[in-house]
C-alpha cells in the first residue's frame, strides 16, 4: 500500500482497519513526514505501531521529529528515541537542549552539555544562566559553562556574577569579580557590599583598597559597613601596610582608645 493511500484512508477508515493496514504500507516517506502525520491518528497504540513499522522499513528520525511526535507516541518509545539520538548527535540547538531538560536527569543532561562544549557547540549567555540558575547542570558543568562564556569574551556584570554566587565555586566567583573590577578601574561601594558575603576576607580588602587607589569614592562610614567581613587582625595588618611608620605597639594602643570606624577613617585618609 502506498503511503498516500494510507494517509487518505485514515480520514474514513475505522480504527481497526487503520491498525491492520499499517502492516501493508510499503513506501514510507521521510521521518519528518511520518511524524507530522501522527496528529491525525489520535491513538497512542496506533502511533507506536506506525512509527515502529517505519523504523523497520529503514526510516530515520531526528530529534526534531521526536519532538514533533511527543504526545502522540508512548513515553517508552520516546525515551528509546532519545537514548539513541544522544549516542549519535553531539551538537544541539537551544530548543533541542531545552527539550532534553524535561526528560534527562541532571547527570545525563550535564554530560550532554559537556559534550556539546567539547564538540564546539554554541551557547548564548541567557541560556547558560537559565541552565545554571534552574539547576539543570551539576557543579562541574556549571563551572565549564561559565568558563565557556569567559573564553568567548562575555563581559559579566556584577549583578550577573552575584546571581551565580550560590552555583559556582568561590575561586571562580572571585576571579570574575576581580576581573570585572580590574576592567572598571575598581569596584563601587554598592557592588562590593553586595559581593562581600561571597568573597574571602583577603579579597574584600584587596578590592576595597585597590578601588580607593583607583579613585573610587568610599567614605569612612561606607568602609565601616564592611566591619563584619574582616577580622581585627587583618585590619591591623592592612594598617601596617598603608601606614608603615606606625609600629605594632602604637596600633594596639590606638585600638584601645578609638573605634574601628575611626581606624578605617585613618586608612581612608592615608589613601
């Protein structure tokens, strides 16, 4: 039976005749045409039988075809298609990757993304952020995606970096913040305060004093807001660095008679 005759008959044949006539189809069209035809059958069992017959006749289906057939064929047949496609295909479109998100666990999807990176696949920044913040990928893949954007020249903004803070490791986060600050000639008070809770004490002070050196406007009151992110010992060490003529004994005496805020004020005036 020719495919065209089968398609025309589906409009008038009862279900049992359609099922019987599937066995007599001899010249199947492309996988995409078969996929498009399933909407007229309205029966999962019939759709599965038609697709399996097409497979036995040598018809090949791509991921776009599977996406077209989803909802018409059984979940088991769909998952079989996906497992086969994953083994064959390395590069996927954004829509195809988004489709996989619904059916693959995090480990399998992460492997898929890593293979796409290794094979030269393309990712746009907002898609990367979606995959990371929706936790579709594991920690290692998250870091690889961030490095992918960096390697491809993406210019991270401070708010984007902070949004990623809970998903990437601290070392990578600090590298992104430092790179952004270096490009901007320092970091503003608001941006540093937002980032401080995710940064090491050393990095907070490094960014703070470098920013003052670059001319970023920090007031003594603003500097005192970082008190909870730094130990007194580190503050003393920084004072020794910026005010080398004051010895440790003098610093200890100063700490007993003035507030930390005033001590910060001294550092600010020195810079």
